[in-house]
C-alpha cells in the first residue's frame, strides 16, 4: 500500500496529554514519522502543569498536520478529554495514542491494510499487540498478549467484559464506530467501552503484530509489570481500588444496558443485546470484582 491511499482515505490520530513532558517528544516523533504520512493529529492538553503545553505549541508550529484542541475546564481526566477530541475529528479512521508510548513506523499502514474493505459499512475496532519495554524502550516482553495471556480471538461481549483484549493505545476505529461512542460516560474505561460496543454492534479485528512499544515507567498508573501484569494484580487486589474499579465497571455496564434499550434498532437485535448484557451482569461482574486478572 502506498504512503497514503489513492482514494484519499481520511485518517486521524487523537492524543490527550497530561504532564507528559518526559516522553512526549519521542512519542510525537514516532507518530509524525509514520510511513503513512497523510493524517491529522488532534491533541488536547488536559490541564498540564509541566512543559507539555510548550512542547505541543512548538510541534504544532512546525507541522501543519497537528491540530491543538483548546477547551475550558482544565484537567478533566482521560475519558472526558478523549470525548472532546472525538467530537472534533473529521476522519474515516481514528487511531488512539498515549503520551508515553512509541509507535513503530508502519503502525498506521499495517492496521489499515489489515481491515478488509468489505467491513467499511459496519462499525469496527481494530487492535494490535504491543511490545512491552522499560522506560528507555529496551524490550522487556516482545508480546503483551503473550505476557498477559490474552487470546485476541475471544471477542464476544461476555469475554470482553471479563477480560478485555483491546488496549486503548493500540486500537483504531472507523467512522461508523465513532458514531456509536458519543454516549460513552465520563467514568468509562474507554478501551473497554469501545471493545464492548464493537462486540455488540460491530466487529473486533485483531492485528497479530506488536505495533506499539508499550513503555513502562514509574508514573504508569497500571502497566505491564513483572509476573504477567503483576503490578495491575497487586493494585486491584487492594480492596479500595478493587471496589472503585468495580463501581466504574458496573456504571459502564448500566449505561450500556440503557443505551441498548433506547437504541432504535430491529427488534430481534434489540432482544439479543439485552440478553447478552443481562447475562453478563449476572454471571461476570462478581468474577471481575474478585480480581482484575
């Protein structure tokens, strides 16, 4: 595939930044240095108090592909900030990026090439594997999926709720999917929400290649640490954090249930969604509450 599509495929990347100065420059360089060059990079600074805003202004001055989205409100949190970016996007395919990772040069091109054109008419989320690295981008684990024992083919709604296989910084969505995520609640885990909606209303497309260097460092809230996500397990086995996570999950499930009930869809599909969600709430939530992994 050429550096940009012959039929002028419109591609966007969204990035929310909060106090990201430590790794922001190499991440921006990795995104802007893609083999697929024809895209717009939408960035919103989420109330940073470090040098991130100045870095973003400098990059926007040098590269016309960057659009800085400025809104009032300061530090809103990741999901509300991403929602603002999604509302600003005008593209057929949208990639999600984190401020501290590093994209392999062919990430955009590989993921676009991996989605059959026949799926353009239905909502989809494409997601790739990741290479886990230390803070200096030295490889720690070549495959996040292998490390975390993720089976990317288990994409039913029930499986996604129990064990989400989609990592936000390694996924992309199409325009049809974008139209479905407008109701994402502020408290939702955005990658889990995207994967859940896709399992209900569209397609999940695994790309079996690590296309992101998933940088682990001291400021990671939850990352891929020793012992197969040992840090995540340790954090979420603490009662307070576990309860907070479960409240967040249950609230998102309730919103999905409400969304399914009010969506003007065909009766048989409507009934199918309700059954899937109700089964999930009854049988899966307690298991998730016991342990994140």
